[in-house]
C-alpha cells in the first residue's frame, strides 16, 4: 500500500519537475538511475546469500532456539537471530506467531522483531559505504541494546 | 578487472553457491531462489520511487530548507518530522540509506539521520496492521509506544558519539590523497560523472583523469556556497 503511494508520489514529483525544467529533471533521473544500479549491485548479492541461509535454516530450527530455556537467554538469542537475518514481513510475523503459540516468551519475540529490521549484519557493508564504519558500528550497537531495552520493557508492561 | 571482481564479489559468490546447491541439493536451491525472488521483487518495487524522490530532492530542494527543518537547530519539530518521514516511507532499511544520505548532505543533523533510519526500519503503518493481525493489538501498540522514545534516545546518543565530520564531507586542507578528495565529494555515488561511485571518481581526480568540476552535485553546491568551497578548491 505505502509502496503504491510512493510510486504515485514519485511520478507526480517527476511530472512536476519535467514541467518546471527538463534539464534538471534529466539530471535527477541520471542520479536516480546510478543510485539504483549501485544499490542493486550491493543488495542483490546479499539478498541471494540471505535467501540461501534462510533456505538452509528452516523456521523450525529458529523455533527450537527461541522456544524455551531461560527468558533472558532466549531473548538475547532472539535479538541475535534478528540481527544476523533479514526476513520479509510476511515470513517474520507468521513465524513470530507460531513461536508464541509454541511457548516462546513475548519478550523474546519483541527482541527478535525489533532487531530484525533495525540492526543489520547483512546490510552492514551497504551502510558502511554510505555512512562510514564508525557511524554504522555505533548506530547498530546502540540499536541492538535499545532493542533489548524495548523487549524487556514490554516484558514489564504486558 | 580487479575492481570489477571486488564490486561483484558477493554476486559471484552467490552464483557459485547456488550452482553447487543446484547440483547437489536441488530442493534447497529452489527454496532459496524463491526467497531471493521475493526479496528482489520487493526491491524493484520500492527502490525506484524512493531513489527518484531522493534525486529530485538533491536537484531541487535548497540546502537551506533542509537545514532549517531537519538541521541541528530544528529541535523537537525536526525530530517529529524525522519520525514522520521515516514511518511513512516504504521499504526496507537499505532503501533508506541513499535517501537519508541525501538529506544528511543537505544539512540534516546526525540525530535526525538516526531517527529517520530507525523509524524507517521499525515503525511502519501497514506493518503495524500486519503485526496487530498476527500478534494482537496490545503487543503491536506497546512495541510502537516503546520504540518511539527509544529511537529518540538513540538519535541523541549517536549524535554524541559520532561527529558529523566522521560521516560527511571533511572541510579541511587541500588534496593530499585520494581519501582527501573523496571526503570533499558528496559521496552520493550518483554516477553523473560517469564513474561508478565517488571513490572511483576521487581516484580519477587524483590521477588526473578528470577534474572536480565533473562532479555534478558538487557543482550545484558550489553555486550556492561559492565562498566556502572556493577557498578549498584553490
């Protein structure tokens, strides 16, 4: 849904830009094209590798790791697994639900879901290329800790 | 040749591994291909509009405006605007990198940079709906309610720990090395100079293959900030 809105928005701005100035529009399109090619080359390889890892690591194994044991340990596991994997939402949410059904702690699931999108080992090289090593390390490090804080906060509230 | 190999090393590695699995474990190959296909499809839908909007911002929106609304002095309004920008944008976090870099280069603060990135990653209106669907209203809303303050704190902490110069352009000295040249470039990797990215362009400038003038984005900035950049390029 948001994607459709974004596409409409982008097309609208582009049209407006063409009306205002062809030259500037041409320049914009060139910039966008090159950014796309660069990102695509960066991301496609990573996606292919993550796809392979997810195929090798069936959801059942993740379930085993997050399913039981101590609350604190499984939550840290949850945060770690979220950190090293990328998963589309349509896999992550059903997986989380089945985790919950099979007895995993809510805290664990919250940690997993938060680090899944906010902290990225797989996207690390891309982030470094854009923002540099220091920023990437600090941002991901703080995000990881914050994801744990959010998760344990939920444990207190729910 | 070496450069090409380096640039495509992940893709090459993936191709080799997929080849091995195709021969020995065909079922895993197909599961993986399906997974990768869905990732790529998402990317093809999301990246073009995000990048077109980013490129239009690069060309059209004056730095003043970004600095005013998202810069160091934008205060709580800037933080709220960053949260809104992040959460209404579509796509995974890697789509956010080039887009947010554009805003940063135009003067958005480090803290707002982190806020946009993080909210882009975690707070998504349609995603929250899916989450409610699967995990319940209470779970989803509590997670969002806790994430928002956490993101604001994160922005503050990262800003304290990472200086702007460590992320963006450095504004000192004349070119002594490729790194120096690179640090003066916008690092948008836009490719309008016909080099694949800013570091190859910097290398080109250093070796005299091309000049700083070929950097389209920098030329634009020079027009608006003649005095500052003029001193540096002398």
